[in-house]
C-alpha cells in the first residue's frame, strides 16, 4: 500500500520514521506543557489553601475583636443577644465618645475598655480601634462602630 512505484523501500521507511519522530516530538512537547500547567495549578492550589487558612484566622480575629467591642457596651442582655437597635448603638457610642465630636478616638476607647477590663493595655485598645477604623482615619465613626457591633460570625451548623 504505502510503497511508491520505482522507489526503494528504505527511502519510504526513512520518510515514515521521520514522520513518526516528528509526531513523537510534538507529543513530548505537548506532554511537557501539560506537566507545566499541572505544576502551576498545584502551586496555585497551595496559595489558595494558604490564603484560605489566613482568611479563616482573620475571621476568628474579627469575631474576637467584635466581641471585645461589644464588651464596651454596658447593656449585658443586649450584648449577649447581639441584637442592637439603632438607639442602643447610638447610646453606647455616645457613652464612649466623651468629647461628643462624633468619633471614638484612641484615648476614649481605652478609657471605656478600662472600665470593663482594668488590665486592658493601650496596645489592645489600639488594635481594637484599628479593627473598627475601616477608612484608616485614626478614629471610629458611628457607621464604623455599628458595623462592628452588628457583626455576627457565621456559625457552621454541621
């Protein structure tokens, strides 16, 4: 079938061998590309797993910071239920905002926390402020305060 009239069979065999070698080289190159993509995908998956662990840790930190903020609110029953009305929130915000400028500054927060936890360090208060201060202006507005106080961690039901 594949022999050409008048050509010796060794030339036809060499042409077939060359074609097979080219095809093998293409297959090997394709295999290398797939291996490279697999390695890259594996590295990406590792990065995603690390990011997931970091996010899980941050969520735990957020829940802890949110709970610390809630301790600054004086109404214990409300604090435990985490169901605050706008009036409750404004009332507790105003108790902390002693200079009545509409913001909770680091010194005001530290003073409020000290009434609940006399051993609270300024560093802890600064971390809490940083957590709530989403626009990084060094103080906590009522809107920022509300977000922290109304934060509810997702509880896994399994």
